C-alpha cells in the first residue's frame, strides 16, 4: 500500500496498522497504549497539528474512531546520528537504475539506530531521488555492488528478474587457506547445499534438517601469506539468497570469513572497528536488462583490505 505522505529527508513515513478490535475507542487511544509512556504530549501535538493521517492523506483528529481506519501514517521524530566515516561510490546511473559500491558498515536500508546513515537515505538526499528503492540488499557489514531502481514505472520489470532468479551475482571473501582443525579438506570448486532458517527473534541464521533451500558454489582463487598465516581469496556464487548464506556456508566448511563477528562464533557486541571490515565483497552482478534487452554486467571497484599482497 502506497503511503499518502511523501518521502521526507530521504525517509518514508511510518505506517501503523490499527487493530480490528480492542479496548481503544480512538486511533489516538491506541497510539497512547503503544507509545504514551514515552511521549504522550508529543502524540497529542501530532494529532492537533494534523501530522497523523489516514488513507488519502486526510489528517486525523484526536477523536478519529479506531474502527474507521485500518492504517495510519506519520513521520517519526528521528534522533541525531553520527555520520559513519564511509562513502558510497556511484558506478552507473540512468533513467531506470542506479548502481553503487556500498561500503562496509553502512546498512542498505533504514533500521534500528541507522536511519539517515543508510545507503538508501543517503542516496535519496544526495541525488534528490525520493522514489529510489533498492532491488536487493547487502548486509551492513558487506560491501560491494548494490542495484537500486530510480523509476517507479519500470521498477516491476527489474523486480521480476530477482523474483525469477534471472540475476547472477558473485562475491569475493578472504579466509584461511585450509579448513580449521576438525573439518575435512575441501576440493575446490565446491558446492554447499543445505537448509537454512532465521527467525526474527534470533540474531543468527541456522542450518537445520530438511530439503535444501540454500546453495553456493565456492572457488579458491589464490592463496597468500599474511601475518604469518596462510590465507586465500575465494569466489562465491550464490544460487539462492538466504540471510547470511555466504557467511554460514563458508563457516560450515571450517573457513569462516575473516573478521566475521557472527560465524562460526558469535562474539560479544563491540563498537565498529573500521580497520577490520568483514572480508566479504559483492564483486559483480549481471542480467539481461529488461528495458534494453541487452546483457549487462556491473563490477565493484572496491578491494578487500586483507586480500592485498
């Protein structure tokens, strides 16, 4: 459902679904139930100022009946954010798509403590493109190629490519040259297939029993010595797109990606260390462009810091 409120400062208005029933008579009563313990005066002021709207963008009063509305929209009050010391590089832009190199540490979309400091909001504001939407996502700690749609009228044509798995991606990562103790040797190229799941309440993705739903082809590109350790650069080709798939699949071989704070072991939460980014890079993306009908390929210009020899 499209928001009746425009994007403001690069951020979409928040949509809230009202309950079908309950002890609340008005939409404001329900908002007070949800957030009144935080800022009751602020909620009242928003209704009085006409900043909370229903379908069609009609401002709601304090007396707006709960049963008269399914969704309401409003702008969140955004806390101040410290700018992350990373930059986005634009690789390609036309009337339909935008291709960028997303840096490590910058999330693709707003969430949690990162709103203005997300690739999407930064780019919307930088390029004055309020309708900009990412066609896929990269983890906050993963860098590399990110494709976004600039045109709502042609967006669906690109979305279909991803839905039908007609987009090929390849990644690079740095890990140990040989598996950790207790893991068998690996003959490359190797294909990892298993069933993965991730609940919203649990931080990590898990491998579970059942029909495989995740597949990655892994190739060892070259080995090298670094800090008295034998390491390797790997090429990863995911055939599916499960959350944390590449990180889980490398860890399952005893080849956890360098500087991964989640896999194989979850480390204690710590401030970002910009000198030790996760050594995972979305190197390239290729597909037949649905507008030009020609094959296209976009390659990252970034390099993994631990792959330099």
